[in-house]
C-alpha cells in the first residue's frame, strides 16, 4: 500500500487554532513505503454495520530496518519509543475511532508521523535560573523575623 499521506492533526486544540503543525525532524521524507497497514473488525459506533466491515486499522513500522532513518536516528527512535515497541522491534499503532477504514488509516498515519517527529526532535536543555537579589533578601528577612519570634517565646532569664 504505497500511498502518500498528508499529515493533518485533529486534536481539539489544533482544530480551534486551525493550524497545521510543521514536522521539522522528518520534513521531506515519505515513510509510506515502510508502513504496513492491516484492517480488522472493530468495536465502537456503527450498529450492525460494524459487524460486517473491517474498519479498525493497525499500522506497523520497523525502525531498525528503515532506509529513511540514519543509524543515529534509529537509535534515538528505538530509545525514546522503547515502551511502545514490541519484542521484535515493531512500532504498532491502531485506530478504531472512526467509522471508515480510510479515516482510521489517516488517523494512524498522523499519529505515526507525530510520534516519530517527537522522538527525533532534540530535547531542550534546561537553562538554570539565578535567584533574584530581592528574593534572597526576602528569604533572609523572614528568617530574621522567625528567629526573633522564637527568642520571644523563651522564658526570661531572672
């Protein structure tokens, strides 16, 4: 099934903003030749129709044997998505939220591209912040006030 997929995200926030998210880490690469789809009967809405039609879609991707990923990217994907990989190293994504097989296929492809992009993006380095002079002085002032309060609780030395 070598179809190219356009990536449209359908989360509620993105629908409200009416934006397409740019996939920077995997821009210009078409993984459709490496994705394997299979369909089966699904649960959910559809009435009697759901019992006759195979609308659940399962996407399988094997990152270790991908020709579009470099060795470093393969290691990164396998490390960051290791809880989502099977024992044999396959990434399996399923969708049965829609009534049609085509829409479920689009949803799984979107989820795959989003997941892969997130795994390949470099993590932001935490920039340590410095406490402000005012916050340091405020902390010392409260310490002084607490110390005075505690000394006033002592019995007087007669």
